[in-house]
C-alpha cells in the first residue's frame, strides 16, 4: 500500500474551496493537511470535503486568522489540538491514522507564526512570538518524545532553513523567514525529534526548492523569487518507507491562487 500525505497553506479554505476540489480530484492524496483555513470550525466547508470522498475531517479553526485542518479518506482517531505561548491561536492539530494493520502513525499539522517584518524581537512582538513558539516546540518534542514512534510533521513552518530554500541567501539574511536565529531554532526543532526532512531526501540540499512565491511579484514564474516555507518531516522510523515527493508548483498559476503550493509525500507499506 502507498500512503500519500499532502500539505498546503490554502490562505482561506472557503475562498479557495474550488482550488482544493481541483487538487483533490487531480491528485487524490489519502490525507490533506491545510493551514491558514481562516474560519471557525462551524464555518468550515465540511460538505465539500465529504462529497469529494474525504469523510474524516478534524478542524482547529478561529475567526478570520490562522486555522489548521486534516481531511482524510482514512479514519482518524485521537485528535488533539495543542496551544502554544498561551495565545489561544489555532496553529496545531494532530491525529492518528493506521495506513497498515497494527501500524498507527501520528500526524501533526502546524502553522508556525510568520513573525512580521522586522527580525528584532525587542521591537517586534510578532517576531518575539515566533521565536518563543519555536522554543516551546523544541521543549515539547524533547519532553514528550513526539517522534519516538512512527510520526509525520507537516505544515507551513514559515522558515526557509537552507541557502537553496530561498532565491538569494545573501539578500534574505535580514528578512524574516531566513534569518540565522530562525534557521538555528528550526534546526533545534528538527533535531529534537529527531526528524528527517522528507523533501530534501529527493532534492539535493544545494538545489533550489520553493513552495511559496509572493503575491507582490508581477510575474511569479518569471522572477522565481521563491522560498521553501512548507515542510514534511518524518520520524527516523518512517524514513525507510519514503517513496517519493512532489511540489505542485504549477498550482501557483491557478486562478486566484494561494501564495503557497501543495507538497505531496508518499510512504510505502
């Protein structure tokens, strides 16, 4: 059996439900993790997902901001929504799925704070919040052994850690999402698992790889000033099961797109 997990910052699930439907019809992942759903739980378009064959949906939403969800063809159990930094933000949801008999997998879907524009925690509360969120993530993963058993962590982590994860390492060193302190802290999260960067198993670390292109670009494809802000990590126990990865960059050119594109990762059982 092959398990396909997709992650996508949809930037409003209600506004872009037609794009979600197109993606699910064309690529049919077993599980889709969404970030920035931007709606309360009661406003989530459950009916659309059910019609598309995704009858198992777990939501953690809030009015107008943030929000994460997991939609699946497979049954989902043990749903959990963890809060960070005492903010009350909807930035995490976790479930357990069992793609093969007696082999449960814990799946975590995250939306890490963006951090604002100024990379100085002393003058920018949003950046201070982002750094504190990452610190809390490290402490939790270390204390609870989140990746000690079969586990997958996906989401918009809002950090492009490698030099080849951005269009210009030099130009973005002082730009939030690629500053040295963010890269260092995300590395601590990765090692706290320890996790395996599934996307970079298939694309060498020195090869450009993006999942996000700004709305500000007049022609996103021509300028190609992207960043890899979206990630899929797996526990070391699942790394041998990795069976492929795809970044659906063409979806950035769909009508009224998100500025992020879907990432699909396959695991073979």
